[in-house]
């Protein structure tokens, strides 16, 4: 019985050795679909554009978005600011702008670009930037 | 378990404000002013959570309520002070204020050095007033004779003690 097991073991060993000559080009990457930047942006714009978005969903969405390792595109922020307007929440709108500035970290050119892109919306909705209110300095 | 007395006492020691539990009996007989209710979402200042769960000021006085009413209308009609007041109702600290930090570390470091110095004083006093004399084998005469003996018997002649003694010139190398 023991020798039979050994023989079977040797046979299977030789079989696996033959299969081991797989080409190096086959790598073990995940087969999941990678979302493109545009898909990500449009997904979030759609999220904030929901007409009956409630305050909890706004907070949840914004906190999740800030948790990602990226600075949100101006169009996502625009959608979020309009959601704040629907919810009559000016404080959150200003906070979102502060968060975008904080998220850009050492890349100081991102925030002015975002404000520049958003300035029509900010004017239309009457949202003051943190700089205009003086809370960008301690 | 959450309302066990030991846990609440521990939390109360750690927090500035008294902690309340959800059971009514506690709230009934304690008449402290600043209670944190841990069973409901709390306000927090976090850089990674721009929109906190609850606004900072929950109980609005009449003029704050009027301001909130005005917020329902067009925001272009709000003055800068009003917008700032609305912001401060919902948020305690702005982002720069959150990032500011404090000078507490200087106090902590100063305290550490102070107590280290005090300990040093205690150690010195102990050395001078508590410890007795060292053994006589550490006296200079004894050490001299000991060193000569070690040289004579060639202690560690390859790399160590006697290796450093020049036997020709009768001095240290």
C-alpha cells in the first residue's frame, strides 16, 4: 500500500513538472474591469444630482469622496454644491470648498483652478469662498 | 455592559465633560451641565470628514433661527457676516484652525525635563548621603599595585591589556 502511494506520488510529481513550463507572459493580474476616470466622475455627478438627495446622503457622499486618494473634479463639486443649495445648506457648501483645498495638499495650483472652474456656479448660487469669508487663515 | 459603572467612571476620568448613558435613571439624579450622549451621533472636527454627522450648535436661539430661515432663500442676499455666522453654527473649527495645533508639546517637554532634573537631584542625594564608602580595593594605591601585577602576569597579551604595555620601554604604548 505504501509503495503504491509512493509510485502515484512520483507520477503526479513528473506530471506537475511538465506543466510548470508555462510562458512568463501570463501574469496573475485581477480580471476585474478598471473604471475609467470619466466613468468615476459621471458616477459621482449622478449621485449628487439626485433631486431628492437627503442631507445624510450628501454627507455620506462627500465624506466618502474626500476619503479617496484624489481631488474631485470641478464638475463633481458643482453637482455637490447644487445639492447643498437644494438642501438649503450653505455651511456645507463652504466646507466642501475648504475640503477640496485641503485635499490638494502641497499641490497649490489645484484649488485656484477648481475655484476658477466653479466661479459661475459660485456666483449664481451666492456661495462665498473661504477666502472671501476670511476663514482660510487662522 | 455599556452602562456599567466602572466603564462610565473611566470615561469620566478621561473626558472633561460628564458622560451620560442612555438609561434614564442616571440622567435623572445627576445635574451636571455638560453632558455628552454617547448613544447618538456626535459632532467632530476631522480633516477627512468635512461634513460632520450633526451641526455644532443644536439648540438655536431666536436670532440664529431667523438666520437659518434666511438661509432657505437666495444666498446672494446674505451678507458676509451672516454667511460666516451660518458656517460657525454648523462647524466649530475651520480647516486651518483644525490644522493649527498647539504649543502643548513645549509644556510636556518642559515637564519631562523638570521631573528628570528632580530625579537627578534625588539620585545625587542618595549617592552622597545614603551610599557608604567604596571598597578599599578601588583606592589608588591598590589599583597601582594591581595594575603592576596584571602587567607582570601578562594579562591579555595578544589584543588586550598587556598588549598595550611596552615591555622594552616600560611604559604604555
